[in-house]
């Protein structure tokens, strides 16, 4: 399996990592884009009605309808975990099951929150590249209408995946059709949705609503925003009672305008696209420069802003004294290198230069 094996804090302690030095551990580690900070500052002037009854939230909700379709119903929450878990809670009962990749956040990175809050079983599919297909899911398609068996209800995919790969529209449409033909729903974890849209050169709507996605977690934190995510119900009737679920789930923000205002800046003049395009481009640069170093192997096709590479553990340990980046699968010495909206080519050059020198010494 592909997953981060040790807690982030252990690596910070081990590496004596300098907080001021940029690393390649996660696009979560990047700062906030100045235009988004300006929008937050703008909404900070004066008073506004709380809990989403403000002009900034109203405008942001309208933008989501423009981007995803007129029937879209959007609710803001504070974290990606909440977006995934509370969204799925809205469309499931405790006897349902959720089917996802073994690499998915729902399985690997939510600390059991899906099971705790939804009561559903999370069933996984083994995948080498983070993507799943109907044929892979078929093993879980049994027990329908049998009270001794959890009822398959949700297929959940991540776009782009935790392995940096991207589902095509055709692949999403096929999964949606497969789900709907069995009375199921398709959920998309879109924490890096912008990176996928840029990779495919398509709009948000084309890779979600038009492709048959029912429920979407729309993230921006990994692409220049400060905090906050959106739960987007793309089919009418799915959001019934979600306002109560969000409140009980402790994610009804009183000063919601500080979340929603960020999306105003994010969508304005396609800021999201320029930020994600840069991150994706830097990942391509990273991969190209790594490919010329002998005895390194890139394990996944670089389709978004992540590069997965096998580095000898002795070399990686030396690099981690200067740069913060994660192991992904320690059994094969695979590491994840993430590019962000503010990654520079010089930062990549410096890292690759050091890596090249250490590889020469290692050999």
C-alpha cells in the first residue's frame, strides 16, 4: 500500500527542520496568495451578519452555481476532512458502505472519521496509481437488499488522486454510470480539483457535474487559499437536512464570510487556474530534472503537482536534514515531492543539485 507511514511531527523532530526553509512535503505548507489575503481584508471591514447570511457568502454561492451548474447547492466548512465526512453523512445511513481506493484520504488520512460519523463501512480497492474502475469495484457489488450485509451506496474517488494521477472525463462518466445503474452515488474528493482541471484543460463543471458526479468536496487550501472547503451537492434533493448535519458536525462557522470571501478571489480572473497551472508545471520541471539522475525511478505518471520517486534511503535521510519531504512507501524507499503555487524553479534546481551530488557519493 502507498501511504505516509510516520506522523509529520516525527519527521520535523528528526530533521531539525527550519520553519523558514521551503520544502516539498505538501502543497498544504505553502502560504496564502496575496489576492486571497486582500479579499479577506476586504470582508474584514465593518460588521456582517454571521453564519453565512452575508453578501460575501451570497456572492460565493452564486459563483459556485456559475462554475458547477445552476442546481448546485454549496455549504462551506472549515476542513477537507469535514467536507468529505459531513458530505457523505448527508447521503448515507449507518448500514451503507463507501467504496474507495486503498490510497484515498477516506481510508488513510481521516483517522477513522468516516466510520465514526457516518457509521458506514469503508471498503477499499487496491490500486497501483490511485485510480479505481468499475471492474475493480465489482468484488464489493453483492449483498444488496440482504439485511446481514452493509449496503453499497457510495463510490468515492479523489481528483487528482493521492498518487498525483488524474481521472479522465471518460473514466469519471463510466464510474458515475456504474454507480447510478446500481442505485449508488458518486462522490469526488476534490482537494486538488484545480490541478486536475488544468491537467485536463477542462472546466470544473465538465469534470464534475457534466460527468455525473453527485457530491463534491471542493478544496482550495492546497492551491493558495488559507482555510475552508466547500461541500457541493450537484443533484437536487441530496442536500436535504445538511444544514443540521453541518451544525451537529461542528462546522457551521459564525464568521463564514472569511471562508466564502476567499472563493471570490479564487474564481476571479481564473486565479485558481494560474496557481494550479504553475504548480503542475513545476512538477513537470521537477520530474524532468530528476529523470537525468542515474538510479532514480519516478513511479507514477506526473499528471498534476506531485512527483513520486524512489530514492535510496541513505540519500533521502541526508536530504531531509535540509529539506522537508515525506516518505510514501518506506518498503520500497518511495518519496513524494509536491510542487505548490509558489514553488520556484530555483528551489527545484537547488534540491536536484544536492540530490545529484549525494547520489554520486552514494554510488
